[in-house]
């Protein structure tokens, strides 16, 4: 017989109870949170679109010391909401700056559920019915944008990591890519694409920036010239990266031209569709996105055009198998492979990562995909409408009309210098934003400062867009005075 | 005067209301979720530690068609909980497999709050008081593990991305790293480190696998020999990667030896502390982790040893400035820099990403850091206790005693072949796990199959560890019996 009695006094368990939260405790803590979040949601239409911005001096708390002991729930929750006020109001229906998404509360509830259940979806064997849930959502994405049945993908934390995955797939599809390979990126591309190429090891002098045409799309003639010159120089085109909606102007590249050139030169075609890709769910959007699905891979951002809270991107590949890492290891401490479900950790850089699929699945299942499609159609219509309205104003110039739901405009100032003209557009933006009902930001297009309107939030509807037009025109009156 | 009347009939807004959720709606949806999560939490002690595993044939749902229209809340929420059952029970107090964390419900509530507020923390100007919150947490991490004041870091999705960030920092600290640089990884290192090096562009033949000593630590004599040979061959040591607690056996490398060798050869020292790093918060853990803080960078996983739900890692650097990307761009569509707060997107691969800091900040503030320290001390004591108990059993051999809270053991089978001995240990594991009260997994150490006990979950206390000992010894009776 073996000894069963403990041979030493069991140590006391100092942490017992300290970190645990039972059902009643969870219910009480969540109720305290909702007591703050519900008024926050209900007051959104009246909150300043800019939030507290610019931030007053002294408004940002000083660095805080390590909290050795706990604090009361009310104090801690109030502090979060107070800190969140000192920020761009990315949740406002009037937030038309950068690329808004809004943050669907349904997805936030999905995160609560995912965190409490805490299942691991990086390998199929650990939670196969939830991995199936994620493969379902990714297959739905592929179907929604028009990719073929063998397409598939992985969830990422956002567009940057989705673009990184596309670059890695391109790099690893071509032996010697870092030695002789070249990358082609639009001058209007999001810097995430160039950054991804640098992270993947491409030297700066192998990353070509291709000039754009009058519509801020890659100049395909110029791309062809650079490709041919590189091949003549003994280099090997590895990756052509297009944009399905640039951040600056919403420009959509000519994917048929890019796909033809990529095919001719044996390069991978990746499309950054972080902002625009999901518009392919709509009839009008799909027409505007042309041959996007000829791409080998596409980066999508559910936290932009599926309106999710920040933290969910996706990389899709026309042929899912091509995302699989050639040297995907099988460590002895990992569970066995599943015959019909992928181990997502073999298809992207992450092993352990959050259960991101639920944030899409829950609102898709509760609301239906048609609700999302309708919302995207609405954004396209709203952008077209305000674009037409502003185009009728002779003191404004539409610098980039809305291909999708982003447009750019500037104050028309005949006879003014470039600096004077830019200053006027900046003044217009300041006037508009000071009202607090909408927030617009500017950018630079071909050296010219322009104001942007990005209509992406699920909370932005016609009433606020009419208000936006009125505020822009009234502000124009004031500055041209 | 300019026309103010709309020139076209405003389009109807088909999405209006469809995606929105007001305060009352959020309260109702969350209540429905809690009605499922509260019983889930309260039944955890009685749930099978393995979950429904192995998965019965037909238990995983078939691929589902695109949900065009919505479904009732109860149907959808029930489906999530049902699917989560078919999974390893990573939340059970008896889950001692892999590297458990458990999933603090406090952090899940933080995710709910973060999602509804939806603030953007990738650049300081967008939410400075929340970026301050994240810099506070990262500074607390540095303080807790004993890093100097100029240390800092970034949050990541998990250990893989934290290790990737360390590899990128090492690579970019040395010009020409991909041309002549070499990487040194333990034979016992987590494959995330090698994967990160491959993602960063290091060729497989530049990644050296260094043999380990009798304690499964990098053999520093062997490391020195390989370093010297590489330098003689004209290569440039770029990165030495150590482990603060390997997954297989919990081994902690000799960081003083590694730091000396790295310094001699001008290489960056990175430590994968995804499992073990936070034990430096405790007196015993810090002693076991020796010179860990001599590392240039350390990967930590709050979703392991701070018990968070999956989805939060962190990369710390001794000198935060060295994480900054040399070519961090400043795109014209981004807001201006803040003078005193970092733009985290310049220090890691992500631009838009979730507000991960809140998942740590909320439980730290509510419970106090001492509660976490006590829990980590408890895990060390529990592992030491069961290690001592099993060591007294002559039919078992402790293959790797607990340096931290992981230990490995095997059935001692005098005169048996290696295959027979491994089969006995596998049978022991099967017997133990069939009881459903604890779940252990195995791994291979130097060609030998061993059973592992990983005591990491915040829900695992002395009662379950006594039960684990009894089950192991009773199962041993049965298989040897």
C-alpha cells in the first residue's frame, strides 16, 4: 500500500477566494458596469462628436503608483468612464473622422461571454465546436465578398496584422524572396502595408512606392514599367499590394490591371480591404470594388466596416491552404490534429489569442447579415448624398468624390497661394469641429490639405448627415465671410 | 446666399435602428448572458476537468449557412454555451494541462466596458488618459518583475506576438541582421520563438538550436561553442533567446550565463517569460528566475500567470526607447504626436488593436496586486507540495521537479523497454484523466514520454491538489496492479 496521508501540512492557500468571482458576484459587477454604460449609450446623440478634444492641460492623470490593495467598485468604474471622456468620441453618430466603426455593443457582450468561458481556439482539438464557429464566420466572409469555396482565413487583431499575414504568405510562396524579391505598394497605401513588409524582412530598397493616377489609384502603367525594370535588373517581383478603399480618399485600385500584372510577373496580389472590403456585400459596393476577388489574399477589418469594437481584423486567402506555414511545427506539448478542422495557429503568427470569432458570430446570428448589408448600403448612400450636396457649393471643390463612403474636399480659393488655400480648409475644419456635432479630420492629397468625411459608423444616419452639410456650409459662410 | 434646402430627396436609411442597442437593450442582453454565465461559474467545481473530451463523433456541428436573418436571443446564447462544452475545460480548478490561466471574470467585464466605450489607444492623441492607463500597467509590470525605471513595453495578443516583438527589436538593433545575423534558441524553447524568428525573416539555417543540460536549461558551454564558431565563420550573433519557464518542464535558463555570452558577442538577449515571468512578483519566484532582468526584452503573458482570459500578452524592454521602430512613419491622416505619452503603434506591429490594458487594470485596481502575488505564491507552494508527495512514491520518478509551478514525472519501470515505460505513463495519464476531476497532459522530454502537472489556474487550491495526488496514486495502483 502507498501512503495516502499528506506527508507535510498543506500550506494555507492565501489566494483562496481572492481572485474568484462567483455567479452572483459577476452579476453584481456587471450591473454596476451597465449602470454606467447604459447612460453612456443613451446620451451618445447629445455627446460632443469630438469628445474632450483638444485635451485641456492637466486633464490627463499623472502616472499612478502600483495598486497594492483594492479599491471600491464604484470608484474604479467611474474612473474608467472619466478617462474615456478625454478622447476622440469614436462612438458618436457624428464621428466622421479617420475610419470610424462605432463599436457594436452586441460584440462587447460577445467579449464578456468569451472571457468568462475562456475557451482556447488556437488549435482545433481544444474547442472544436468553437473553431467550427470561427471557420463558419470566415467562410461567410469569403462568401460575402465573392471569394470561391476553397477560400478561408484567420482572424487577427486588426488590419495591420491582416496585412502582415498577406505579406508573409507572399514572401513564403517565393523561395529567396528576401534575397531577390520586391514589393510594390501604392503611394496612397496605408502605411500598415509598408510596415508589414519591413516586419517580414524586406529591405527598404526592395519596397517600391508606385505613383497614383488622377483618381488616387495605382498608376498601372507606372507599375508595369517598374516591374519590368526590376525583372531586367535580376530582381523577382514578390508582392503587389492594392487598396480596396484608401484611408486618405477612399480610392479603389484597378484590381483587374493589378491582377494581370501580378500574374505576368509571378507575384502575389494582396489587397488591403481593411476599410473597403466588406462593401462587396452590397450590390453598389461590389461594382465599385471590381476585380478585388482576383487577389490572392485580402485584409478585412470587421472593426471598421462591420462596425465592431476595435480588435478584430481578418485575413482571407483565395486558397486557404496557401496560408499554411510551410514549417508549421507540431510540438509534443500540443494536442493532436483534428482531421476536418484547421489549427488556426498553423495559418497565422499567433498561437494563443482571443476568441475573436464570437464578436462577429453573435451579432450576425442575432441580427442577421441583411441588417449589416443594409447598414453598408446606407453608408454608401449617405456619402453619395453629401458628396452631391457639397459639389453644388461653388466655394468648395470635391477633391475625391466618394467611391465608397469616404470623400475629400477643400475650399476653392481662386488666385490664392497653396498655403493660403490649405489654411482656409484648415480654418473650415476648425469651424466645423468647434460646433461639436460632427468631427471631420484632414489629410494631404498630392501635397494639398483636404478635409475628409468618412461615413462608416453604424450610428450615423441621414439626420446627422443633413446636419453635417448644414454645419459645413454655415462654417464656410463664416470663414469666407 | 447658398442653398440650404436638400437638392435631392434624402434616401431612406434602411439600417436605422437595426444595429443599434440602447442602454435598456444592453442591460437586457447582458442579463440574458449572465443567466447562462452565472450557473456556468457556480458549477465549475463539479464540471469535468477535461470538458467533453475526447469529442464524441458527430458532436461538432456541421458548417452553418450564412445567417441572413436574425434568431432569438435565447437560442443563440444557448448555442454558444453548448458549443463551449465540447472543449477542454480550461476554466476548471482541476485543469492542470498545458499552461492554464483560468480566465478571470473581472477581465471579461473589462472587455465588455472596453467594447461599449470603444476608445482607440493605438496613438496617444486619440485617448490620452487611457493610453496613460496602459503605460501605467506596463510600468507596473516592469516594477513587479524588477526592471529599471526606463523600461516599458507594449501589449500584444499573447506570447507569440510578444516574442515576435522581441525578435524584431533584436533584428533591427543590428544592421544587416538578416544577411549575417544568427539566432540562438534552446532545444526546449517554445516553438513560438523559432516561429517568430522565421516570421522576422531569419533563414532556417541561421537559427541555432542549442542543447540543454540535465535540468533542461540551455547548456551554456554549448552555446558558447556555437557562438564562437559562428563568429569565426563571419556570422554575427544577433539574438540569444532564453526561457523563464519552459512549457515542457518549467525549466528556467541560467540568465546570468546567457547575458554574459550575449554581451560578449553583441547579441540581444530576449527572454520568453510567457509562462514564468510574472513569478518574479513573488520572493520565491524571483529567486528562481535569477538574472532574468538582465535581458534586453521579456515576453510576458497576463493570460497565463495573471490568470486573464486568452488574448493578452506583453513585451517589455529594459529600455523602452529601443522598441521604437526606426522608420516609424507619421502618416498625414493620423493625429499629432503627444509630448509625454507614446504612440504604441510606433513600438509594435499593430496600429488599430483592442484596449487590452483595461483587462489588467480593472482587476489590479479592484483586487490589489497583493491578491495576485498571493495567488502566485500559492501556485508555487502547491506545485512544490505535490512534487514532494509524488517523489515519495517509489513507482514514480520526478523527471523535472517544479522550478516554478510545472513539474514532470513518469512511471518508473525497472527493466522495461523505453516503449513499455512510455506506455505505462500514458496509461497512468488516461486513468487519471478518466476520473474527470483533474486533467493532465503529457509531453516528451529527451525522447521520453512524461506526464506534466501545471498548476497555474487561479481556481486551483489545496483541496484539488490533494485530490490530484490521491487520484494519481490510486490510478498508479490500478495500472500496476
